[in-house]
C-alpha cells in the first residue's frame, strides 16, 4: 500500500513539475502557480469532475459552457473512434465525406428559417472569424464593397483571433494586440441593471451607430442571444425584433453569435429560437459536440449563400480540420443523445427551480442582481445593495482573485468569478443537472458570498 501511495504522489509531483515547465495555459496568470498547485483535473462523470488528489467538484460551468450532456460519455467518444476505423480524416476543401454531409443536413434541419448552409470550423473564434469574412465577401459580390464594418456591444466577447477580437468589446483583451483588424464598432449592451437608457430603446443604438459610421460602410451586426461577458445580459422585450428591422433597413447582415447559447443552453436548439428572431447567420461551437471533439460552424441563410453558388465564385476561406469526420460523427452522436434523453426538456423543466435558488441568495448584502436564462445565469456583486455601488478595480481583484475563486474551488464548486465588467459569479452547469445539483451549488455559494461581503466591508 505504501509503495502504491508513494507512486501516486510521485506521479502527481511529476505532473505539477511538467505543467509548470511546459504547459502554457490560456488566459492564465502563470506566476500564480509559482507557489500554488495547478488544478489538474483527471476524470469526469456526469455533472462532476475529479482532480489528481481524488477531490470531487461540481462542474458549475460545464468546463467552459460546453460539456452540455455531462462528463464521461464514452458512447459519444466511441462514435469518433468508430468513424476512425472507416475514415480517420479527409478534408472538406473541394471534397466531402458522409459524416460532414449528414451533420450539415442535421444542423440545417434544426436551425431556424432558411439557415440551410453549414460552413464548418474547428471552434468558436474560427466560426466568428469566418462569419465576419463571409459578410465582407458577400457585400463585395452583391455590389457593396465598402460594407466592411461590424457593430458589436460593449463588454461582449466574440473570440480571440484578430478579426473576432475587433468585434470583442473588452478593452483589456484588445489593447495588447492593437492595431486590430479595422472595422470594429461598439454600442451599449443590454445590462438593464446598470443602464440609464430606456430598455425599450437599446436596440436603436445600433441604428444610431450605423448612421454615424455611414450606412454604406457597415456590413454586419453581431450579438449573442444572452451576452456572456459582463454576466449573462438578457435582451429586453422586442430587442431582437427591432435589431432585425434595423438590419433589413440598412442592408446589414445579422449574426447571432451562439457559440455558448446553442445546443440547449437556453432550453432550445438555438438562442434565436428562444427569443423568436431570424438572423442571417448563426455562429456555433462548444455544445455542438458536447465538447467531446473540437468543432464549430457558421450556419448561413440561403440568401447569404446564394451569391457564392454560381459560376466561378467561392468563399475564399477554410481550415484544414474543419468538418473532421471524427468530430462530425461525435456531433451527430451528441445531437442524438440530446434528443433521445430529453436534454432540452430537462432545461425547460428545471430552469425555474435553478433561477429560484439563485434568487434566494438576494438576502445576502453583496448580491446586487441575478440574471440569465436557461442554464446560463449570473450573480452581480455590489458594494452596497441599497445603492448598487460598484466595487473599484482593486476591490474586485481582492474580492474575486483574493478570496472567492479559490474558496469556491476549495469547497468543491467550479464556476466563473469574472470582472470583465462589474464582478459577477457565473453558473452554467451541464444540461443534465437538476435540483440535487442546485442544492449543492447553494450550499457552497451562500456561505462564500456571505463571508465575501463581510471581508469586503472590513476591507473598506
């Protein structure tokens, strides 16, 4: 027994050393691990994951909004392995293979309206990048070559590649890489908790910006159904219907960025269906495969695709592994499981209990707002509940990184403590979660939020 335990400790120590020396983690302050262990997750099952020490954590973020049908689904991964026996890989560059064709048809059948053309990518940033390039080329082919600009919203996150980053509205993510691809423009978001504007008029800011930039220069508007960064901003009643009208009026393409909000996260296949609007394009990734393979897509309307379907025209763009046979097989198996197991129905059935649990935390003084939809919710933290006073940047650093992130994890809950706007805690569990997991989330959140409030009052 002693030798077995020693071997385990040696393996753990080796992984920590190798990780510190060689693994460059994304969006990570690497110096944080100079005197702390890297959290190494070694296995998952259902709504839970386990670290190298055997500690169990409730995955309240679906890893990164993507493990929608839960961890440990060997049957989904097996679909990829089975495909590899038949055809491990072939490109979609002027060729096709059965799984990509079948998946494209399946997605088109689930997508709203006439969104019937599917252009595969390897992930979300690639999907957004592709949609922005598609918009530019579409306008050139249809006689409007100057329509190159894209309008997005403040604090919105649309990806990290240089084109997608021009749409991202988070200053701290943009500054290190400036100058960015030209054309990114931003308008106010739908944080009705903080806005001084009439919620009914928020969409009109898009029309105002189009007029300011010049209608002949704006090619696309890109919006998430529920905005992630800043903490799950939901749209006011009629918002997207007004955006659709504006896009039609100015001949601007409407892109629904659903890298997070599709595949059941909001209780529907696509967020556009939840809020009853028809975009010209949908960008998607993450839950498309349940995170069992890397895959994304742009789903385009017949109108957008039409100019590319004649003569010598083509969309001059692509990625080597986009539409990979194994990833396509995994995505098909994932969609089968969502349908067969009633995953969308589970979200619809349990959305209210999940939200009720989060709303019950409003009696804690640090809780300012609770918002979101489906299994995609956030709690905004405030300095004073009566006045909704903001925390300063230094206070947010102390609150989130100095206490809450570590304490939530220590108590067995993985979620996001984020301050890309005002400080928020985001909860986005696997879509198979239910009341048992909600109770566990509350059992961690309540004492941590209560203690955080006490600490911040003492800090002040």
